[in-house]
């Protein structure tokens, strides 16, 4: 198979969305996807908010290629929210590619993981795996079965939140009061209180402070500090 031969199985991916805030790398990803798969349309978004807006108001893609480190995302919450907004396969492409990050990304719903700056052939193999409903990870990746991995535990808990609850938790982490959250989301303060109660129940905590700590455990900053 030549480098530019497009596997028939990739016909499954006709429309794609690339979410990356670096214009040059975003363009490179678009060209790579179009070179290896018969994709007829590739949309782009520089941040999670734009991606979610596209998914809400535009045609749904068959494939989403997501950079984890976006300007409006701090951790795996972005991937979790994206997975709730689309049934498309999500391929994570990130420069943060150690074992714990890859495992957490897969646990948060990614269908595959490709380190940034990988060769085109790895992207081709990743898409072929996803098209056949197989998980793709880089060669040499060894999944861990650590039941006590705090990042995995935090991601598991955050995955149980609805999209609206995730939005509210984001604002709780910013130190905002229920009244402020209600104003920003255009909902009643009583609705916010009900959501906060549900958030704490799902996260298995008893205070807003404990909820924030769960969210921080799934942040990249916390991961990099604990794995450095």
C-alpha cells in the first residue's frame, strides 16, 4: 500500500472536526486527514466552546480529532463534555503522551490516542482501527490496571455528570456563587442548587471544596506535578 492509498474502510469517515488552537498544526492535521481518508469535509475549531457550538448547531461529524490542551480546558473535562455532545469517534492527538495521560483519555471516552508529530502512517493506522471499532494506542503503550489511580478515579466520577452539571462545576471551580452561576447560565438559582446537590452526590463528596478537589485531580497541572 502506497503512502497515499486510502483504505476502503475509511469511507466511514466522510466528515471530520479538528479541535486544536494552533493554526499551523490544525492545518497540518486537516491535510493529513484528507491525504489518508476519503473525507469530503473537515471543519476546525480553536477551542472547546467553538467545537461544542458546532456540534450543537452544525452537521455532526463522523470523526473528531481533539487536542487535549485547549485554552478553555484544564484537564479531561473537555473530552468528557465533547463525548456527551457527539456520537462521533474521538481521536485524541496530544503532545502529552505518557501512560497515565493515555489511559485517562481512553477512560474519558477517547476511541484512540496519537502523539503529536507522529508520522502519517500512524494516523492512517489509527483511523483504520477506529473505523473497525477498535481502540488505537501507540505501539509500546502498556495499559495499567492500578485500581487506586487518583486521575482515573476522578475521571470516572466526572464522566457521570451531565453537560449542564459539568458547566456548573466549572464555575464552582472558579469560586462563583450559585447566584452568579444562575445569571451566567440563564437558569433559576433553585435549579443551580439542585444541580450542585446532584453533582456532590455523583462525585461522592459532601462539600463544594471537595468537588473542586476532584476536578483538580483530573487537571493536567495536577497530573504533571504528580508524575514529574
